[in-house]
C-alpha cells in the first residue's frame, strides 16, 4: 500500500513551498522536504507538526527556501522533530545551512509570529499584536544540519527509523542528480514491491556549472534502469506555463548582452536571486565571461566593472562551493583537473576561482559599492526583495535611468494573489508595462518612467508593558498546555523545563548548559519565560500553576484535584553540574595558590597588595571607580584625558579608533568637529573602514512593526529566465521513456496542474494505458491519494527435472530463461527413488518416515513451507494436460533502440528518416513506431519494385520487400532466449 498526501504547495499560486508525505505499508511515513515561502506563515507548517510523532524518515531535495526553508523552524518549535533521521546530499546540507543562516540574520519575520488565536479572547483581527517567536541561533542551525545523514549519488541506503517509528521493513532510498541546484536530488524509494520516484524540481538541460538530471543513461536514448517503470512518479508542475522558452546558450548570451549594454552606458545591474542555489550559476557565468574578456578588445570596460555577491552568508557559500567540485558537471571538473595539472611557475586559474567576484556581507559595504561612479553588477538576495540586500540595493539605484534590474525568475504573490511585496509588484510592472526589445539581446526591456511602488516593510521592536503582560500569559498557558498534553509523563525534558523557569536568577553559564537538554517548545517556552519572568509581568496564580509553591511567598498549599501531569506533582528543581563531552567542568581559579591570585574576589593581587574596593554605601572621591573598570571606560580613556586637559600624541590605537568611528586624530574637540562637518561624502576611498554598528539587541520578547514605504522607479526592467526547471516539452518527452504506472503532480497553481495533467492523461492512455482507470492525480493540500497498484506475487518451487533443462541466456548482465511447466501441489516421485525402494525397501521406508516427520515439524513451525511445484510438461498428450509443443519455447528479449535500427537499415542501403517523436520512415513505404511500453510496431504499405512494402519473393534481402527486411532487422536486434518445458 502506498498513500501520497501533499502538505504544502498543491493548487497554491501564493505559496511556492513544497512538502509531501509518503505513507508506505506497515505505517512507514516519509516526509520529503519542509519548504516555506517569503510570507513565513507558521500555519502552513501545521500539517507537518501534526504528523511529526509518526514520521519515520525525512528526505531533502534542494538547498532552497522552497524545499528546506522550514527545517530549522520545525527543529526549534516542534517537539521530537529533531529526533527524526534526515537524509540529503553534501551540497544540500552545506548550502542549506548557509541559506538559513542568511535568512534568520536578514529577515526578522522568518522567526514566525505567535498565532492571534493563542493570545486569548479579544486579541484577534487586524489590530492583534505581532509577537515574534524565538528564532534559532546560528549555533542551533549548525547543530540541526550536523545531524543530517549525508548520501552520495547512486548510493542505495537503508535508513534508520526514528525512535517512535515502526520498522522500515527493508526501505531503500537512493539519490540521483536532479540538476536545478548543486546537489539537487531525485529520490528513488524501494519498499517491497513499491518503487517510487520523487522528482520535485529537475532540469534536463546541462548548464554552465550545474549538471543535468540523471534520467538518461550514457547513450542518452533510454532511462536508467532504477528509474524505469516505477509504481508512481511524483513530480512538480510549477513553471510549465512559461510563455517564452529559449535554449540555454541563447539564454546566457542574452544575459551577457544586457549586462554589456548597461555597463557600456555607465549604469549598474541588479540581479535579485537566492543566496545559495541559482546564484551559483549566475555568478559562474559572469565570472567566466570576465575571465575570458580581460585581455580582449573591451578589456577596459570589464576591468572597470565589478561583480558583487551581496549576501550575509556569501563567504561561507563560496567556501563550500570550492570544496564540492565533484558535484559540478563534467566540463567544470575537466577544466579544474587541467588547471591543477598545468605545468609552469604560476598555477593556472581554475573554473571555481572566483577571481572577479567580490563578496559583500555588510550593509556599509553595499552602500559604498553603490556610491561609486563606476558600473557594477550586484547579485543580491533575495528574489522576493522582502529581505536581504536586494531591497536595499534597489532603493539605491532605482532613481538612475541608466541602471537595469534583471529578474531571473517569476515572483509569485504570497498574499492570496495580491501583489504586496516589492518583488511581486516589480514583476507585474514588467509583465504589463510599456516595453521595447533590446537590439543587442532581443530581450523585452521595460522603462519604469517614474513609477511609484508602495510596499510593506517590517522592523523589530520591544514589547510595551501591556503587551508584555499579555505575552507572559500566553507563555504560561502554552507551558501548562504542553505539560497537560504530556499526561503522566514527567520525564527529563519536562523537569528540565520547570528547572529552567525556576532558576531564572541563576548564572547564565548554568542556564546555557541546561538549554542543551531541552528541545522544541519546551526549550523555547522556557527561554522566553526566563526573560519575561525578570520583568515580573502580571502572572496570576492560575498562570503559575504548580510553580506557585516555588514562586509564591508564604504559599504552602495547592489544590491538585482534577489535575494532570506536572500539575499534580510537587515541583522539584534538579541542580545539575556543568559538564561537556570530557566530563564535569571545573573552575581553574578555585585551585590557584594565594600568591597566584590576580584580582580574585577583590582580595589579593600578585604583588600582595589589597584592592581598594569600596563597599556598598561607602563614599568615594569624584573620579574614583573603586577598582572596577569596564570596557566602555577603557575605550573612552582618551576622551577623559582630553577633557581633563592632558593632551598627548596620537598612537596606533587612536588611528584604529579614528578609522572605525570616522573621527580625526586631533588633540582637540574643535578639530574633530571640523573634520566631521567638512568631510565630503561623495569622495569615498578604497581604504574606508568596514566598521558597521551591530543591530540593536532586543532582550526578551519582540514584535514586528509594519510600515508602508514608497519607492520611485526610473531604472529599466528586464527578465531572463534562470529558474532552471524543466519545460513542459521536456516532461512530455521523458514520460513515455520513464513509463510510470501512476503519475502524481504535487506542486503548482491550479492552471499549471490542470494543463499538465490533461496532456499527461492523453499521452499515457495513447501509449497503452487503461483509459478507464485513473493514472494521473493532482491532489490538493491535505488530500490523501491511494497510489497502490494491483500487484500479485506467488511463490513456487521448480522441480529438479525442470531445473536440469534450463538454458540460461546472458542479456545485459542478467541471467534470463524462458520455461513452461505444469503446476502441481505434490512433487512427482523421482525414478531413482523407485529403484531405491526395490533394492532396499526397509531402509528407504525408514528414510521416508524420517523425512515425513521432519516435514510435519517444519509445517508446524512455518505453515507456508509447503509450496506448489512446477513440473515439466509431459511429452505425450493426455487429457487435460498440455503437451510440450503447446508451450512457447523461444522468447525475444531486449529493448531495441530506434536510433540503432535506423543506423542498421542505413547500412543495408535503405533510406530511414525520423518523422515525429519515436517514428521512423523507411524507404517511404514502411513506418516503425515504439510505444511507451517498449512495443515495436511495423507498418508496411503496398509499393512496386524490389522495395514493395508487403511483397516477399524469397528469404534473401535482395528479393525481400521493405516490410520483411525491417521486420528481420527488428528481430535481429533482440536476444533469443531458448526455453525449457
């Protein structure tokens, strides 16, 4: 049995995320992808949370927001989710980690919002507070991805089930290249008789850096054997309605032509894209173009134009790519090997040496690069322009009409079809605006001409006092709900939750150690509760629950009647010792000798002088810090000296501080003020400091504040399709070669799914499918579809007589034999046995008796041990028994390729030409077709002369008609397997 359920992305134009659930026989559940979109709606992950406690394995396909954007959120906020085994390729793990680090560092909304329904009555509606959940830190994201099991392509693997999953019963998963992204995966799942191919997004075209999908074999005319004839093929339909599709080489040339046309006019080019997937293909094409033209006729233009990769995780992304050469296409690997083996004093530059691509990972660097007068190209994240550096770069270059924005893929609306985001409005303006075709690239270019766009921008703010009280009540209710749902299970995680809440005033080091023991909602609620408890924000006795015995003063009684879980057990805070992988942690200062103590507890110094530390309430002189110095006072030491009139010459430290703060190295405040006011902002030097003040650190709970901003566009807009997904024509050509028994379309808009499913139904029914049985499905989110097929399997035994007659043939490395026999429930007695009975009847009877007893014992242990036996067919005809001549002894086995048949017929002197897909016309009178099931059909017409279609004069090729010659060639290309009967 096999049931498929799409959880996200089906019939949804507003959501590009993808997530699906495969339920196999025996209760085995496999979750493929945990996608999200730029709306970051936590409600879209509710179905994933509902199935978490029954999941067995998780598979990831691509390192994009659409396929693993919700992975860290689920690990952080869903209990037990991080205990489920996850499998992916090395690039998906590394680049996915880089993507999510960039996401949570750039997009505050990615943390997710507290549902309005969970805040209590009266808090719903548009005016409900937008409280943020706790976002995973960079260390937590690294920990989540370090648990992922790494697989290589074409490596069958039997995964380990989750602790709460039933046995997998031989489930085998294998990863194959999908193209589209580096390390992108087509998953093949084999479970019993079920063979499932999951291909969410794939690209059959080999690109400059990325390989093509691994559907076809080395010859390129047939699908590789593991992916042939699966029980079900699961595929996406997103992007099949592309209006204008051009070949890859022409696409790359159009992009370079647009870029050259813009930079020749002194303009800048912005390409909003992702930060870890498709951006690699774009950066590779630009880097290769710059490297090839640095010594060409337009060398000056290329030298004065910089390529920037603007992303907060750009450095780690480039570092990962340089270490994953084996995942690129064959051409890149050959160039890299040639560069490494090049002889000479200086090593040759390899294809993954990003010499002409500069990394921008700070906002100050982006602003400085945009202020330069030289032309430049900026690859910035993200495509939606709702987060990342793309929106900031657009605001800086939107006013100049010389600049150009190239959209590499379609931006879909995430708010129920309404274009509210910046990227969505720009896409709609390009699609409907007044345009002209570029003379150099042939691409549609739209002039903005002062168009004003309104978009929403969100910022983070701290909660007010009334909001803090409401937020604390929400945390208390969630803690009680989580405790009640656990029932009588008062295990370690639950106690650790209470411990952390009760020890809010303990040292931060101790609390950080206990955080490692928590997971999911327990950890988040505890951490947020710790921060909120410091404010003492209006928690009632009902909110505190059983913890009132610890928190309340003078309270020693609590009513536990009709309570469940922790609420009926006296709270107990377990004091844990700090420990790591090497044992219990110790404090070295506890083991110092008296003369070695250096400012320990303010008692002794190395020179045996006591600290002059003022006690609480003791008076001290003005300027006396009582022996305590913090880093802020030390950094402002020069300012205090100048204020007191103690001037000195500037040193190296003053120079570093001046570069970081922008101040001049003068001795007086008047010189510093004049240096700040008289500075020219337009004269930006290359040695300007990269200092950038860190974002405000909001302690405790946070909220989102939305503002509406306006942006006036004067720049030009263009679109070059770099989405890297398959086209409808590619899919319709591959479907007859794959020959799936059932097809599932699981992602895309309603129009995309309906158009593709209609054509697939017609194609599968025309190629031999049953038109009455539904074989193409396009379910909606949450709709379970039964994908099981009628498969019957029988077990039997082959008698010794029949086994001795088998003639094995080797066909493509497999041993094949054709046989015919009569199925009987009782094996026939051998002739040798009868002779033995005549010679030694007594001994034989004893052996038969012992064998009968052993057989009865085996039947008691295994009822299925007695199987029917296949016996040879009798040579003499008997009533009701087939004879040997009735059996078909010879079979033709093999998969004849039409291309090979065409070459063979041409070698024999025939004219053979392709007419349509899978149709070969021979001598103008004979047609050869190959159906989806591999069946060869030969049709011959009536002609004249030696090439007459149906005329057959003799068995030689000279007098044989074209039809018979083609038929002979077809049978000659198949292997003849002799049978036994």
